[in-house]
C-alpha cells in the first residue's frame, strides 16, 4: 500500500491518501454505536506541490501526542518507492486510545508505551520500504522528541 503511495504529479495532494488501520476490541457506546478501544493507523503521501509553511510541508521526523491521540511522521527516501530527497514519501503512523485516561499526555510529557508502539511500527515500515537512514528515526523510542500539540 505505502509503496504505491508515492506519485510525482503536479496535483499530488489531490490524490487519495491510502490508509491501513489495525484496531483493538470494540467497545459499545450505545445500542447502535461502537468504537475500537485502540487503533493504529498507517498512511503515506508525497510532498510534491505542497505550499511552503503548511504543517504538511515540514520535513524530518515529527512526534506529537495530545491526549489519547499520538502521531509519528517520517520522510522516506527509497529506490524501492522511487522517492527522492527533494520529494520524499512521508509516512504517518497514528495511535488512538479512546478509553484509557492519560494524565500528563499533552506536549512533551507522554506515556512511554505509546512512544514504543509508534516507534516499533514506524521502524518496521521504514525497514520494509528500505528507507535510507531508517527514515531518520532514532534507534530507540526513548529518543523521540515530542513537539507541542496543535492549537
């Protein structure tokens, strides 16, 4: 899926962003609604044609957590996906925990288990896609630096 997400056309951001989601057990909210207790979501896109200064135009490894939502983005330069340093494939790994209250899970204070899950998933994807320099990901999840949540 992610290997096919890299395109180099002018209207790249108009293309659908492929996504894969892995969910935990479902918890009923009401008689007609249920949500997964936790989910891990993968997506990928190219930065071709992005307007400078938009959040999506930022490069490098970015780790953000806000409450029960966490996201780790990294840029992949790989001959396997035909991405280049000028236009890398950006891989986004997101984690959502709907039901576990997390105190202090905003900004730079984050649960280490969430960082470990995202880091493990991201490094596996980087390895599979053969990203140069492992996509810029640190060797250990403890070395991820969280950026402040969006306002």
